[in-house]
C-alpha cells in the first residue's frame, strides 16, 4: 500500500532499493559493513542508488550487463574493487544522502 503514495515510502523508510540493501547487509554483511551502511540506512541518514541500464544494451536483463567489477588484492592484503562501466539511468542518485 505504501508504494501507491509518493510520500509513504520515504516517511516509512521502505523505499527501494534501500529495503533490499538493508536485507542484504543484515543477512550477509560483515559487522563493519552493518555499522557503516546498515545502521545509517535504517535511520534514513543515507540512501541507496540503483544503476542498471547501459546505453549500448536495450535490456534490463542482468545477463546483458557490460559493466565489470574487478577485485584487486594489494601486497599488504587490502582488498579494493574497481567498477568500470557506463550507466544510462539510475534511481535515487540525485538524493543528497547518496554518496559514491
């Protein structure tokens, strides 16, 4: 029912993609990820953005995505991820509580 209102999802903190991300962090996140992301999401202090559509692919089928995520393990053991690609459309990215 809240999805039928323009105000209710924000007021009840049940907007997508935030709710899905909250569930992922709760079930699969490390304590550090839960502290950094889950708690602020639950409090409404930060928001999520969702980016899927790519300009050269007319499809929302995730099997067609061309963006690549590369995991790099540095010599000191620190892990970094590089996300490389071009997105055409996003949800939530203009909210000032979304940071990249």
